[in-house]
């Protein structure tokens, strides 16, 4: 069970995942070893899954963000589909969704030519995919993890 200090740690790490034990300890009013132990416990429990860097994809020439809704023809294809997309570096996110489609994936590409190649040579050839619908983002005003957990 997480307590208020654990949530305070998580809130701070959401903003600064590179915080040192000393920095976190100072904010919490604890010792650095005690703080490190709390973080390690949350990592072991799977509350903290990892740490990552947020990139400016435009500066890296990945100017196309696309959302692809897709449907599978039969549930027997789910396992193979999930395994295949897990190995595709272009896919940033995959969500099983309710509604007309089965999955919504977010893809980063350098250009529309690359997106076309990805769709036709990697995604649509997977067994069981019955339809796809692609939406290209014209711009993105916010892309970030949540900045504060609501513990109420």
C-alpha cells in the first residue's frame, strides 16, 4: 500500500525523473537511503515501470504523428498481433479500446512516405487485421505524462 510520501515521490519523479536521492530526500524530509529504499520498493512492486526521456521529435525530423485504429477479424489473432507490434519501433503506444475498432496505435514517422511503407509493408500484412483507419496529427499542443497524481 502506498502512503502520502510515496505519492509525493511519484509526483516529483513525474516532473523530474532524474532527481537524485538527496534531492528527493530534501523534499520529503527523509534521509537519502530511506528515500532510495522507498523508490526501490515501488520499482519492485511495479508501480514505477521505468524512466524515460521526452524527445522533441520535430527536431529529430520525425514530423509525422499518426493514430491508427484497427480491427482484428477474430480474437485468435490477438496474441500474434500484440507480439508483432511490440517489435515495431515506429509504434509509440498501443491501446485496446472499446467501440468500433479493437486497437488504437500511435506511430512516429519521418514523413508520409515512411508512414505509407509502414502501413503497407509492416502493419496491414499481419494476420487477422481486417481494417485500419489512419489519422495524421496536424499539430500537437500537449504531449506529456500527467504531472500530478490525484490521491483522493
